[in-house]
C-alpha cells in the first residue's frame, strides 16, 4: 500500500460511459493506496498530508491494457501485411519459440517491462508464451515495475509448431500446475491468469484439463474470440457441436460465469455469442489497432456498450504495435466512425467520452474498483503535461483531455501511480 498524500492539478475521471467529471485546480487525496476523493477545497481532515502541486497538469485515472502479448514486443511494427492465421504461422509462432532460451527471454522481457512501466498503463492482462521459466521471469520483471498485472503462461497443444505444443494436453496441464506452485505467494501485485491461446490451438482434452485447474486454483481466464473470419470458420470445423465460437469455451467453464474471463477482439460475435457474454459477465478486450493491422474487421463496440456488456481496451501487442491506451481510445473512436459510415448506418460511432470510460473504468473493472477517482477506488493515476499541444485558446479541462487523447504523443507523462505507489 502506498503512503498518504495529495496531488493538485486539473483532474478528470469517468463515473460511467456518459458521465465525465472534471475539477480545475482540484485536490485528489490518496489514503492507503485508495482514492479518498477529489475536492475543490481541501477538507480540514487532510490538511496535514504532503501535497504535490502539478502546476495545472492533467491528472486522470491509470489506463488498463486488457489484452497484450509480452513476447511479441520484439517484433512490433513488423509483418502485419498478413491476416491473423498466416501472421501467427509466419511471424508469431517462430518468435514465441525463442522464449525457450532464457537469455533471449530475459533480455526481451526486461525491455518490455521497462517500456510498459513508462507507458500510461497501470493495469495489464498479459499473455506470455507456453514456457514456464520465461513466464516466471516475466512475472518477476513486472512485479518490480510496481504495475498491477495478470500474467498467463499460454497453453496450446495443436495446430502450431511442435515446439509450442507442449508435448500434449497432459504435459501442458502438468507444466501449468508447476507454474502455479512455483509462483504461489511470490508476488504482491502480479497474479496468474489461465491462458488457453484460442480454440484452434487447444484440444478438447486440454480444455478439459484447464477446466479442472481453473476450479482448483480459482483462476480468471483470458483468451481470443471471433477475431477473424477464417478463424471463426475453422473453429466451426474443429468443434461442430459448439453453438458458436464462445460456446466452445463455455462448455468447459472457461467463459466467465463461475469466474472472471477476458475475451479479446469479438469482431465477429453474433447475437447469441453477445447474449452469452452478457449472461456470463465476460469482459471484452477491444483492440482497434490490431484489428486494423491484421485486417480483422471492426468490432461493433457501441452495440456492446449500449447492451451493457463489459468492455476494456487492449493494445494486443504485436497485432497492435503501440503500447499507449490513449492511442487505443482514439483509434476505437476512429474505427467506429468508419464502421458507421461503411458498414452499418444504424450503429452510431463511439464518442471520445465513451472511449475514455472504456480505457479507464471499463477495463479497470476487471481488477475491481479501478479506473476512476470515485471514493474507495484504487489510487491509479497518471499526471500528464499537455503544454506540448500549443494553443492560443483558454480551454476547459474536458477539452484538454479530449485533445490529450487525440494528440497524446505531444504530451509528457510526468508521474504515474498504481495503488498509491509511485511508478514513475
Ligand atoms: N489468436 C491466437 N493467438 C493470437 C495472437 O497471438 N494474437 C492475436 N491477435 N490473435 C491471436
Ligand atoms: Fe492477442
């Protein structure tokens, strides 16, 4: 838990998809790692606490990256002329095979952890590879950053190079149990998450094993869902008895309900899949940059949001090549406008306000009371100097936050806190 302290600045946070609060030159109080409130005048009871005055910088909740692949950071910005299945075969799987080698893995994961630490993200749900040793190293590296993360050793036993198929379902399950034993009690803000890669790479036998492990260890689950049309067709062939793609996870209790689950992408989910995700409380990780790069399509995010589904944003590194969730907010808005104009005139585009909500409180909710400055929420905050966006106008805090999302590369993050810990 962090110390008790106060930040002063121009503060902005979401309480819901359509409700953005701002306070100019306000005070935000951190008590025992939690937000005690945002105030226009500092209440008497807090007057003894140390204050850092940011001098009018923007203070917003820490961002959540609900879906990314740490081992893919090495080849970000490369190879995205292909669609998903060819990209996996030609770029992703060959790269991930390299994480057997701990000298490569440690070098790669040190860079990844440093860069994530220096991004505006305070929470992340991370895929590693199938390799236990490298996954444990990644968890150590992330723990040291102070960020709050879920990390998954990936499971796969088919439709991939032999070196990534873990010697079959039983061996994959055994290695997963060993990983969980190894890390038990070792970390305070780095937690395990069960990670079947996706249906094409996991046999029914493996899914059955993972179902048992999920129950025994009471783990959350992360995976991929309905990202690409060829993938969706392939899943129909592999599991004809499933009513739809998500049902193939649900049959094994790996689709929310009994425990939390994140499904990345959901570009091609139909109404049945949507309904099941709602019933089961599945979190959808929307990854607009990846969906553009791999020509996957445009997820109907506005529909998910207005239907009350749980939504967060993901970079999907290295389907996406940028770690900034500010950028993902902007891209979520932009692709939703193209979808509206080109695909479905009945589905309005996302607003920036909604995208800000999804990237903060929406994704943060996977971690509990996270991603807002309401009283009792975890003190996750980023302080942004937006003076790089030069203007002659005097702007409201709300307008400055809008511009920060649109031109985040012109802003500088000057501080970041997770659970009240100063991260950078
Ligand atoms: N589906 C299965 N594996 C992957 C992956 O590594 N990235 C993306 N974007 N989709 C996947
Ligand atoms: Fe992914």
